[in-house]
C-alpha cells in the first residue's frame, strides 16, 4: 500500500479514538433500581487527563414513584473503552451521604448508537439496571440537583 494511503487510514483511526470520551461527557438524567426501589439520578461526566479517563458526579433523589427517598451525592472515577465507548465507574468519595446505611455504587454503562442515552448495570448487591438520557440543552432539567463543588 502506498505510504500516503497508510497515513490517511491512521489519521482517520486516531480521530475516532480521540472522541470516545467526548461521546459520554455532559449531564445525564434517569433512574436506577437498588434495594430502596426505583431512584432518580443525575450523572455529570467530565473528561480528565487523556482521552480515556473520566470523573463523574452521581446525584440521587426521590421520584414520584418512590417519594420518600433521601437525596445524596458522590464522586466517581471512570474510564471509557476505546472503540466500544463502554464506560466503567468506580466510587471515589461521598459529597452528601444521607445516612451511614447508604453506600456508593459502581456503574457499567453503554452509550446508544445515537449518543442520546446510556443503559447499564449497577454492580452492587440487590441492584439492577440504570437508564440515562442525555440532557441536551438548558430546557432539559436534571432529575436530581447536584450541590457539591465542581468535579476535580
């Protein structure tokens, strides 16, 4: 293959790989299911460091289907898999823990092909799925309000 063609293929591949973390950056709202029942969530994701490292803020709250839940908030560290775009988050620290009986949860998420939603699993006892929709503009309010300092 001529050198010029090899270079073009390499550049196209690099462009695709460098945008993987950008596909999940931003604000997401939805719900997840754990022992306390259906729970509202807002997940704010930011890129940190190289193109695969992420940090996030996970805010949970009561929703009409489960109105007695407390509000809480914690930070996560994450990484995005190049190519698939799958995201794994590990809890880092509490910002607002409702009571000592609440624990932080790790997440595995897969973005949809159009980038407007993510679904996945919550890796904790008694927990199941999480479903999120991208907050596309300022008119789309997050489900839960995050109150902590900016993600660092």
